[in-house]
C-alpha cells in the first residue's frame, strides 16, 4: 500500500475515523489529565494567598447562590469586580465547601485540565486541515498530544492554577480556547449553527471572566482567514453572523469596565502609555525566555518602575521589533506559522503594550494562553528536525517540566515559604517585604514582621499598606499611640482605605476617643457598605457610648452580611441582654457557640444566664 493511501484520508477523515483511532484520541486526553494531576498533586493544601482573602473570605457576594444576581454582582471594592462569571464560580465553591481550600484548588485544576484538552482538540483538528494534512497526516494526534501535555505541565502555569484568585486567567483561557474550538467544529459540521452559537456563548462568558478575552473575536477571524476561508473577505462573507455575535460580546466587556478604578490599570494613574510600552519591551522578551527556560519563577515582580535610561531596553526593543516583523511576514508568506506568532502577541497586548498595569506590570499568569504559541512552535520544530527519536524528547521534556511544576508548588505550600522565596528573588520589591511581614505576623513573629514592614517603607516611603500593617503589629504590642500614627499616615496616602479607617477606629476606641472612633467606622462603611467587621465594631463603640439601640442595629446589619461572624452574635446578645431581651440573648450566645464551641465569652455569658434561671 502506498504512503498516500495509508496516511491521507478523504476530507471527512476526522469524523469517520476508525474505532481504534478514536480510542487513541481518548487515550491522549486521559494522559493529559493524568499528567496534570501528577504535576499538581501537591497543590491541594496550598492556603489562600495574596488577594485570595479579598476574593473569597471577605467577599460577601459569594455567600449565597440565590438570588443569582448577588453572586453575579461582586462588590465594587473586591478583586473580582467586573468579572461576574469568576465570582459565580467562587460562589459555587463556597456553597459546596465553604472556605475549605482543597475544593477551590480542585476546581482550578479541573479548569486547567479542560483547557489542556481543548488545546489538544484545536491543535489536532488544525493539523488535519487540508493545508496541513499532507504534511502531518497520522502524526497530527501525536503532535497535538505533545503540545497539550507540555503546555499543561509547564511550571510557568503554576501561578494561574495554584494561586486560587488567578482562576480568572485559567477560566478566561478555557473559554477563549472553547470559542475557537467551537468555531473549528462548526466549520466542518452539518450543525454549524449550534457550534457557532456555542462559540459566541463561550466568548460572552469569557468576557465576563477577565478582560484579556478582548482579542478572542479577532483571533477567531484570523484563524478563519488562515485555515478555513483563505481571506478576510471570504471569512466575513461566509460567517458574517458569527462575527457579529462575537463582536457583540465586546458590549458586555465595555459595560463591565465602566467605573472600574480599583485595579491600578489605565492611563490616568501617572504613567504614560509611552513609558509603559518602553518597559513592556523587556517584559515580553522576559516572558519568552521563561517559556523556554522557566527559572527563576517569581510570584510577584513588584509594581511599575520607570526605565531610567532608554539604553537599558534597546536590545529588548530590537528583539521585539524583529519578532513582530517576522510574525507579520509569516502571516503573508506562511500563514499557519504567522497565526501562531500572532496568538502570542495579540493575547499579551492588552497587558503588555501601552495600557499601564501599574500595580503588576509583569505577572507569570499572563503567559497562560500565550505559552501555547511557544510550545506549539517548539514541538513542531522538534517534529520537523527529529525522526523516531522525537517522542523520547517529548516524553523527557514532559517529565522534566512536570517535576519542575511539582517543585514550584512546594514554594506555595505556606504564605511564609512563598514570600520568603519572592523576597529572595526580588529583594527590592517593597510589596513582597510587606506580604512577608504579614506572613510573619500571622506566625506570631512580631519583631521579624515589623522589620519587613520597615524595609518595605525604606524602599518605598509612601507605601500606605506597609504603614497600615505596621500599625497592626504595634496594636499587638500594645503600642496604641504609635499604631494610631501609622494608621493616620496610611490614610493620608490612601484616604479610601476602608480597612485603615476600621482599624484606626478600633485603636481610637481603645484609647477612649469614642467620637473619633465612630467617625472612622462610619467612613469605612461609606467606602464599603458591606463591611461586616466595621458594622460590628461600630456597634461595639456605640454600645460603649450608651447608644444601645443603635448598636443593636449595627450588629444585625453585620450578621445580615456575614451570618458566621461569631463576635457579632455574642455582642448582639450582650446588647439584647442589656435591654431585657434575655431569651433572645441566650439564643445568640448558643449560635455563637455553634460557630465556635470554644468561644469563652459566650460560654461564660450563657453559663451565667442559665445559672440565674
């Protein structure tokens, strides 16, 4: 039998594949899943990190799945504002297991596995397109499997998978891939309308997950031009309704971005687009290097720092110009290679071009989807250069990358280990010192924590969060006047910090400055109306001032926001007891003990009342 008849099939080959061929595809998918499970087997006990408390523990909108609008409407002050699908996924997690951390990691890993499977399908079906089928033939499945496995176990993905809040990136990545996959399925199916509808739905959900989804309609159009229709004109003529639907999803994205000011993103933050683009030249080249040589990996690279001398970035700018020019040339000469290059640059463009991301200009999770382009080019290059030995190379690379991922996940095992690692790799990162201080404070190492806060302030004297955290440490040491001074300094730098107002109010109340304390609690609630702790603290201070009915209203509001707030149950019981409502007080003490059986104040109050009865 000739090579042509053994390898090449009619155009419907993918749909009319033999049973053994289908099983080989399924086996490939199972291998991807098992590889991901092995690489992330030590990630399920990783605690909540960095923004996770704000996204989950302090996010009142995920406490209930119904009415669904609450779960789809996160607080404007939360990390997940403008990302309703992401917030809803956290609400589902919370409904199933509260704040049990392994459940959040299980969902993150499941999303990553499905993304790997979708990438597997996209690459395999693309290599079986008429323009590529003759070259790849039956090796399409093997090449696609190598791409998907290497992408899935690559250690550069750990931040998007192991760090719970970066579910935003992996969820968006899955929906981005599904948008393209459903389009590809629709182009060769008699039920194209159904597949194209699913493509638009995936794109819409992606826009509601993270803003980087913005380029998905354009990449789908470019894929159509490159692999399906042959030109933009023909792509538009054949699939006009699909592209109108995909473009319509931008309306949702635009609506979500209106009034979004709390992510340190945009042109009105003191950083020009030119200054940021100059810095981005190096960032993009660094991303490429980490894709090829993933060491050292850093959880937080710090905030934007302007380039002092343009000569610093000239070599990186030249590399970038050559690469971009090469992609443009390849789009004309070899469109398939050009598409892969365009995938890398177009997905990175929203965060690594001219729109400043001041708080975090470089972040490894942004390579979640662009990494697929680098891996694809490397795999195809090895496939072209090597013969039978290529599978051994792919296997060795997968094992090596998987072991690096396991090792990287060890750095995430505690807050302390992660921030120690980050400070060691980025000693001039003031934010890393600040968060290492938080980890040390949680571990009870007060002097060491204060040293880290002071180092953060040495690097960046106007760092409001470090002043605030230093205030927390001083409160634990009983040095209230110094703590008040630090809180006040934090508020001078960051007047809309609800936490700083709340804690300053607490410190003022401790020193007997009741009226000032009440004013700061009220200000905290103006900034963040759903701040349960501030309602509870305001209630305590009002009760201290003898305004018990007002205190009761604040406690009730706190419990409406967070029914699991033990202190609010107890303090409301105390207030009700003062007004003679003893049975209700007993019920509240019992509820506090159900939530925290060893809560001594409620135990004592309940024992006293029961003895009296």
